[in-house]
C-alpha cells in the first residue's frame, strides 16, 4: 500500500490520506470498514479515512510503521 500519509489532530483522531481513493481500499478491508467511509478532503486535496476508535488508531499506527515513505506536507 503505497502513497499513504498518516496525520493526527489535537482531538486524537487519526487521518490516513492518499492521492487516489483506491490506495485506501486495502486499509478499509483490513479495518473491516466499507469503502464508502473514504472521503475527499478539500483542505488537504486528497482522499482520507478518519479513524476515531481505539482499534482503528492501533491499526493505523502499525500500518504507518510499515510505510517506507511518509510526508508531513499532505497529498498535494
């Protein structure tokens, strides 16, 4: 799964973003969530999944450690 970036806001929500929605499909499958949870974020100009549950955050943390390339500047 390439091209993903993980962000966290001040409220503790975790955002996983990608330039293309299809890059988030495997993560949705791993989390057991429908692909309809993928949303376009106009501020970041990319697709995001918002994770607010403890289980989702743990999966995102483990997943982000497996990423070889991360960016703090967003998608665009």
